[in-house]
C-alpha cells in the first residue's frame, strides 16, 4: 500500500510539473464586436483603414474541419475591403471562419487617397481577374481547395465572371450575394438610356470615356456587354457552385430589385422574413436578417433562427 501511495504521489508531482511547463490554459478568444449599422461604421472606422475589417486578413489562419473553406468578401461599387465589411469581418471570425477581404478595381486616374480608397471602378472584366488572383493567394496561404464567396452589389457578380470565363469555378464552393444585379440595373432609367446610346453606335465611345475613371458604371447597366456575358448560355449559375441570393424590396440602386433573383440559385428576400426591415442597398451589407441568412448558407447543417426587428435604411436596427 505504501508503494502504491508513493507511486501516486510521484505521478501527481510529474503531472504538476508538466502543467507548470505548459503554462496556464489558453483562454477562449474574446468575440469581436459586430455592428449591424452600415453607414456609421463604413465611415468610421471603415474609412480610416485599407487593411480590411476586424477579423479579416489573418494570413496565418488555417480553416477548421467544421469550416474548411475560407470566406472571401468582395465589396461593391465605390467600396473597399474595410468600408464594406465592418459587419462580416468580425461576424465570420467569431463563427470560426478564416475570412479575407480585398479592394479591387481602383482607378489609376483618381489622385491620392481617393485612388486608394475607392474600389470597384475598373471594368468588371478586369476586376474579375483581380478577384481571381486574390482567391488564389487565399488558397495558397490557407491550404484550402476552395473558397466561399460573400459579395455585395458589384462584388456579388464580378466573381461569377471569374467562375464562368476564367476557369474559377473549380475554386468556389458556396457563392452568397447581397443585393446582386444578375440582370443589371435600370436605376433612374440609365439602363434604357445606355441601350439607346448603343443603338446610335456611340456605346464604345461612352465606354472609352468612362473606363479610365469608372468603367464599371456602364458594365453594370442592364444590356451591357458584361451583363450579357453573365446571362449568356444557361444563365449566371455555374455548375458545381451553390449560389444564394439575398435581396431587399427597398433597393434604391438595383432596379428592379428582382434583378438579384436568378434561376438555378436559392433566392431570399429580406422582407419575407421581416416586414419591418427597411434595409436598402447599402444597409443590406450589415442587416441582421441578411447576416443570419448568410451564416445559414455557409453552414446549412447548423441553421439558426432569423431575427426580426425594426431596421432603418442606412442606420440599421433600433
């Protein structure tokens, strides 16, 4: 019995020594704050940083078994990696994803900080090349085979050009779009006007004038060469990719808002989940209904409840 007692004491001492050598157990990381208001956070702190939102662009991150695909965030017209994603950087990081955001389509014509901060201005075909290169960088850094996409507005359709025409389909698993415009937009009648200009044989001249500054502007209009390319064949959906669209009936820029609904994809309208959610084109990138739908699309085997509360345009929930 005495020998057994001595052995137990020795074992306890050895375990204590190992524990001291290892140091105290690592505490669980503190969740990052997740704002659900677009305009204030896009301005500050989003407008003060070019490196991406909190939680994003950790190049040492390794995807988990639960979430094997890193998530790439693709901003909209005039956005950048930081302004567009103050909600989704921390939200996805808190939920265990490796998350990355880029700024694409910057104009070489705009001077100083404006040229750095304002993205999505280049012709969308050129931006698709940049997005594809960034995806390859993410895959190399993380060792993953594919990424998931979360895009907003222009950034919700530019990666599809990469998938459809630049051999990118093999590298995309899930593709989630906030306020996409698969059929282009006719906001303020600009789409119809552009078609009339093209009919007069002046479309190339208009494109040439705008391309150095904002070549994406005509590319996103209904009937543009870019939109026609996205719509060609069987439509925008590319085989092997799981698409989810999230649109709002109050979209002031994508007109009609149903341009964001496409065949071969899962389509959600925010107001079908919450009639008092008045999110528009910008706030949808921070909207709590859309955020829950995004998380469910990324991880459909663990669905969560979709909240409903009063959400004001640009400002967010009260």
